[in-house]
C-alpha cells in the first residue's frame, strides 16, 4: 500500500507512539478535573493467556494485558492510562499517575474491583471523594449465549472516601470511551484476529489513539477537542502537529548523538 517495507512503517509508528506518550505526559499536569471515572479494558499480546507456554513467556511479553484508563466526565479528557495486569501493583501505578496530574480535590468513581481500595487510599489519602459502583451480572436469556454479554442485574453505589455526590457516581462516560477505543483501534475490536505481537507496538497504538482523541478529533457534544475543553491547549491539533513533534525528537536525538 505504501511502497515501503512493513517493518519500516511499524518502526516509525512505534517512534511516533513514544513521542505522543511523552507529549501527553508533559502537558497533562495541574489539571482541574472535577469528576473522574476509571475502568479497565482487556486485550492480549501475542497469545491469549490460556495459550501462553513457558517458552513463550521466556522469550517475550505475552498473554493478557489490561488498559486502565481515566476520563474527566466534564471535558471528556483522558489524562491518564496504564497498561499492565489487572492486579494491585498496576492499580497502584495507575492511581499514583492520576493523582500526580490533578491540582484539586475531585470526585472519583470506579467499578467494584477491590485493588482500587488500597490504590486510591495510597495515592489520594483523604483528599478525594471516592465511590464504587458495584454491578451485579447474570446470564443472558437470549438463545445465543456464546457471544452474548452478561446482563447487568443491578448497580449499587457505595461511598468509600469523603463525600461523593450520589448524582455523579457513574462509570457511563468511561465505558463509552471504551467503546470509542474499540471502534478506533482494531486490536481492541472484539471477535477478530487483529491482535498485536509486541507489547511495545501495543503501547504505541494506545498512545497514538489517545493523542488523536484528546487533541485532534472534535468531540460530538463539546464541539471542541477534550484537550481544548480542559484548557490544555487553545487550538485544534492536526496530524502534522504529531509529525512536527516526531521531527523535533529526531533532531534532539541527533544533537545528543553528536
């Protein structure tokens, strides 16, 4: 399609992903986010966890990989995300990163995943209004069961820390963001063979998606980008801005090498 070898294109995309990640890490600081929602999204690298052999695990990073993501319910900005396992260590890393980006006390809502309890407490202490939305699922009554999602039978809001506003105990926006990611990033589309073979490529794809989402794509409700709504920038970015960042990084590396 491009007339250039596939490894060359992939190498460029990984470099662009690293630049996109570094840029967002630098500018997403001192954010005034009032209502944060967090969630986790599953994918796999190279092979699903049940198919990972000891030899595979010794040669590369493979198996389940979870994307922990946070969204500002007002500006729709995604200021923080972390790739890892669905465990306490990754929850701690994720919450520490999120806390470092906020300049104010915020309301936080997560699902009922237990590692959040310790992670939120370690990252925020009492300086957070935190609630869990605990969902109870049951089997679908539809004839097609293999691909049918579980049915949510009930949602129980539970205040954990501070005084969260019951009206805003919700994970609707972050779950809708999960759908946007699935629609825009092929490796997250369900029931396809579009998986990734290297964790570095996977991380680059996620960073590029969030750069596009936060800075380039106009939000259908806000009519501006999330980064503009959050006051991170005052203009609409284009793909050329990412190219400029990549070229600037290449020049910096050349100066360092010289």
